[in-house]
């Protein structure tokens, strides 16, 4: 009987922790590694560090079984899965600092015959750069067995889960397996076959990298179309949500919904990686990004207009996360809008409401006219109610609660 697979998961955040937990509960021995000592301690106690339905129960199961341990020290395993952040720089090129730091930590652990898998959403050819970095640090190893050196295999396997449904989609979604070599792809496929019921689609690493970016750029372009329609509809005095609903009755039309912008670590970031890779031919993708990045300014203008006749307005900003029913604030247009409102409308009191976090986020701390508030209290006090995120709590709000308030509804929740 073969020994169970042993995997080192580098990064225990919004992607890494759920994936490590699911792997462990499917019989894989998982060492979770993260630089955040506080998070590691909590995970070791079976306490979740992110909001994800069902995760805490499964985390406790994985920890209690002994198949999942968390540490700040790099371990050895049959495979290494890297799930660390990849922000972009001021010129919108990918910042590979965290990936290269992971490479530096992994390199001393390698003996040969391991598989190193990158999951982080990355610009094209990042897996190639990761492999080159490790080969530079370990010249006694190789990717192809040249000169009889032990081989380390490299692959790119992007995550494609929806926050809030991570545990389900990790198992059921199809996965792309992009190997630097056919053998690397075969080995990486074995890792994901340990828990994934979806189809495992094998390709090369660069195609896999570009595929993940393409998926999110497709959504970004379509959201930009909806957001641009919302601006035009406002100028024409019509309801954009009714407009889209009517248009979507055409059998070949499926327009997405507008909002205050686009957030999260994927859709708001990934298209820029394509633009940076080929600036000459990425005009549509770049324009879509500019449309979506510009929508928050329009929202702020709507709020300023709504409170222009009030000497000391109180504005309830409902929602800070980048999407409904999660606590993820990364690249959140709601966060940016709330911060910009406080800075531009200095005579206003801004009540920041986010039911999925327990305190005012760091990005809003230090602003003298911002308070962290519970949503019912915020609405009672507000002159202007700004809906930024369609959390379930806000959907249940009775219409009478908004009586006499100026309302800026960026999600069409209360129309």
C-alpha cells in the first residue's frame, strides 16, 4: 500500500486555507505554512481566520485528525502548493515578491523528485520565473534531469473558486493543470485528483496562466458594459436594472449587473496582467478596466448631490467587502468609496457598516469623520443611505426604514 501524499501548502489565506482543509479531509497529509504567526496559532486551535461558510467545522476535523498542521517554518513534502498574494505595481505589472519569497523558502527543502505547484493568479510566464529562481538557488537540481541531476517538477494550477462557496467549488469545479513538462502536469494532476471531482484539464503552464487571466477579464469586460449602461441610463432618466432585465429576454443576450465598481483580488487585478503582457493589443481589456475603475467616482458624485443641501450630513455606507456575505476587503470599491467620501465630504459624518467584520478596517482608521456602526443604527441616523454591497442583512431591510432618507442604491436592491 502506497504512503499517503504529503503536501506543503504555502500561504493560508482566502484560497490556501480552504484548499489545505479540503485536501486534508480527503486523506492528504498537509503541512500549512504561513508567515502570520497569529493566524497559524489560531488554525492550530481549529479556529478560522476568514469568513467562509462551513470552513470552521471542516478545519476542526482536519486538525483533530492530525492530517493538517500549521506552522511558520517551511516543511518538506512530495508537493508544494504556493497560494500567496500577487498584487500589481504602480505600472500595473505583477508584483512577484511573495512568489519569489516562497521560492526562497522552498528551495532549501528540495531533495529531488518533488512537484512545485503555483496556484497564485499570475502574469504569463511566472511559473517559468519561479522555476528559474529555484534552479538558481539550487544548481544541483534540474527541471529535465540534465547531467544526471535530480529533477524538480513545476506546474501552474490556478484556483477558480467563488468566496462563500469555496468548499463546494474546490471539489466540483473543473481545474486547469499546466505543466512545464508533461511529467510535471501528470504529477500535478495526481495532487488535484486526490480531492477534485471536476474535470482535470491538462495543458502547458503559460496557457494555464493565461486561461485564468482570460476568465476574469471576460467577466470584467462584461461588467464594464453593464456599468457603462448604468451611466447612460442615469443620464436618460431610466432604470438600468429594468433595462437589463428586458434586454436579457433576448435568447442570446446575458448582460451582467452593474455595481459601484469591481473588487476582489481577481477581477480587479487580473486584466492588468494581460495589459502589461501586451499593451499594444489589449485595448478593449484596458478600457473595461478604466470604465470599472471610474464607476466609484460617479457613485461619490451621486452621494455629494444627495447631501448638497444639508449642512452636516450623516451618510450610512452599507457594505465594505468586495462582494456579498463575505469579509474580504481586498481591492474593494466599497472600501475606496467610503474612504473617498470621508475625505471629500469633510463636513459629513460617514457611518461605515460591514456586518462581516468586527471593527473599523485599517484603511478607514484615523479618519476623524468615520465611525464603525451597526447597520440598523446607521440607517436610523443617516440622512443619506448608500448601498454598496448587497449583503443578506440589507436585503431584509423593510421599506419603511428608508422613509425620508435620500437613497443611493448601487446594486438595485431597493428599487
